[in-house]
């Protein structure tokens, strides 16, 4: 048994189980014991055949903690895993990973709930749908999904890995997280996919659309642009949450950082548009489009500007 120190038997789990022997050379079976591992982690709970089996709690020196079910020494069954930074997952585990129904609540209040597989939140039913050589991505008609978010790139990666016949990504989305869209765009470029819009592709969705080798738009479909924006309330929250780590002495230093970061972001977006074959004059118009509205050019303008390739 790989332990640095045998501590004491514990109580509070199963009343009909005896405490584990004090001798570490003796097999711990159907008993309750407490040990400290070589890395400083501590386990308190049930044992069977010298492995953690049943209910138990493991804590680590950095403050992380798991309380729940074990099988053959690994987290299996229902449990709660709390990270050092305050993030907390409550749900099903399999062989140590998030697997099954569960909810991850981040320290900032963000909640991700649903079905997990190997620590990755699976897309809701309908978000990704494979039909022949086409992969449909739809944030508008999927229950539980409002926008493009960070997890969708991981979902897309898994779908593409499992379906090498996919040739075209069909998009229907009003936009969402810019960083998430960029990550998805990188995958589309890497996979050499075409992109197509049958209904709407707005805001950050266009970033993904432009990643396609061949880009097409169905009759009646819309592609829309507007410049990025950051709501005042969200900006203030970001400042309060990060001012210590970023060493911002006051809001003016934060404003200086925003100014530089915004310039860098605009340049990166302009560079990406040119890389994907968008005409410079059209790219400038997209970056100047009203943040509160949506510029939806006609097909002829989209084709002339390099957005559509066919």
C-alpha cells in the first residue's frame, strides 16, 4: 500500500464496518480507514481488497477535495469534486473522470450542466447533427443553448474525429463568444471543410463561416456583421475580479489595458479577414458596423467582398 503514514481509523461512514488494521502490511478489506499518501493527499473512507471502495473523501495539499463513491481505487459513481480555485463539479464519475449527468459551477458563477464524457460536456441534443457528409451546427433551435460558447470547439473536435466523412459544416447561429468561435474556426480550417448557411449566421458565427474553403449561402439566408462591444456592467465585474492578479492600481490603468487590448484585437480580426480572402474595403466596413445593430449585406455585396466564394 503506497502510503507515507497510516493515521487512525475513522467513523461516520458505515456503522457495520470495522476500523482497518493498524498494520499497513495487512490487507485492508471491508473496513474504514484513514491514510496520507506520499504526495500529501489524504483519504478517509471505506476499503475493500486494499483499494478505496465505497464512500470516501480525498483531500490534496492545494485544497482540492473529492467526496463521494469509489470503486477499485478510482472515483466511480456519485460525487463532488471541488477545485482549489472554487470551481465545483457535482455528478457522475467513471474511472476518475466526469462521466454521466453532472453540473460544473465555476467560481465566477458560470454553470455548465448536462451529460459529460471524459471530463467534456457533451453537446445538447440537436446542437451537432451529422447527415451524410454534412455536419449541422445550430444554436438557435437547441434546448439549453443560446450562444456559441467555449465548450463547442471541444464538441466539434470530437464529432470530426468520429466522422471523417464530413465535408461541409452547415451553420445556424446568432453568434456568441468570439474566442469560442475562433477555436472552432481553427478546427474547420485544419479539417479543410466547406461552410454553408441555410438560415442565419451572425456576429461571431461569421468567424466560423469564413474558415470554410468554399463558402455558400442558401436562398433567403442571412449573414450579419457588427463590431464587438463590452457591456459596462460586465467590464466592471472583470475589473473587480482581475485587478489584483493584473496589478491594476486603479480603473485608469485598467482603461489603458483595454485600449491596448482592443487595438490588438481589431488588428487580429482584420488580419484574419484578409487571410480568408475578404476584400480590405469590405473588412473595414465590418469593423465599423454599429455594435447595437446588424449589417446584413445582400448576396451580391457578400460575393464581391469575398465573403461568399460561390
